[in-house]
C-alpha cells in the first residue's frame, strides 16, 4: 500500500512537472516588413519548433500571418516600413503589448531607421524605451534582440555600413540594459546572410534568406521557451 501511494505521488509529481514544462509561451515577433510582410522565416521557425516537438508556443501580435505555403501560427507585430524611432515617437508598443501579452519578444528592428539615416545612438535609445515598455507589460519579459540582417538596397549605398555600425553597438547597449529578471539576449542574424543571394531586393529575405533568419532565431528562442 505504501509503495502504491509512493508510486501514485511519483506519477503525480511527474505529471505536474510535465505540465509546468509545457505551459504555453506567448511569443511576439516585433519588427518591420522583414518580420511581417510576409516574413516567412516565422513560418519556417514555427515548423522547426514543431518538428523538434516544441509545441507549447503561441505566436502573438495584432497582425495576421500571410501565406507562406503551409499553415502556421502566424500572428505577429511586423509592421511594414516601421522605424524603431517611429514606434517610440508614436508610443505604439504599449498598446500592442497589452493586446497580446507576450512572455517573449523577439525584435528585428532598425532597417528602416538606418535607411532614414537615424544614428545608432538614436536607434538604441528607442530600443531602450521599448525594453522599458516590455518590462512594464511583464517584469520577467524575455527579450531577444537581433543584430539585423545586412542590406544593400539600390538607393542607399551607405546602408550596408550603417547596419554594421548599429549591430556593432547592440551588444554593449544590451549588456547595459540587462537584468536577471528580464534577460536581453543578442541574436546574430547578420553573420552568414548575404543580401546579394538571400534577398531579391537587397532588403527582404527570399526563400534562402528566410531559412537563414529562421535558423538564427531558433537556438536562442528555444532557450527562452524552455528557460
Ligand atoms: C543578460 O544576462 C543573461 C543571464 O541572465 C545572459 O544570458 C545574457 O547573455 C546577458 N545579455 C547580455 C547582452 O549581456
């Protein structure tokens, strides 16, 4: 009888810890058209999680997924043309956060800022305000910040270097804003991405580029989901 009870308690504990491990994690992909329109790297990322048996996720945001060739969990916060500095000047993020209540934010932003010649300092100041808003929404927010993909649009010869300058400044900024309760993890989506072959227009990932962006997020996102 005692052995039976011990066994039942053991099974109950195992189920409880399983339940805990599988509680749903709400993930917001925040960015511009690279993230939202269509942002098929999110579809590939979602499928990669499914294939690995990581199904306790819900992608959230005020925008619907777009067609990427298969059904996936597509809600997102990828607003075409948006600047980080614009999100902050219009105070848009608090409303998006309160509608979607994410546990994890994965942010790929700055492309349109550098295109509009915003300085790294101005962009990182905007990132800082956004991090404060994320923590106001959830004190334990897990924040993944991309070192963004390289760009080579035909109308901006300087943009390639501006992206490098922004990406170079991100780690020190992130470390200065980091807390144990709400960790910021820098995700390198720049290395290995070639705008000549991984985009059609110098900016937006094609199929090859989408796979690379899915791959750069995957490991850090899995850590955030399991952590
Ligand atoms: C922030 O701290 C976490 C540990 O809490 C660490 O994993 C992460 O790399 C740190 N981020 C930065 C940018 O230093």
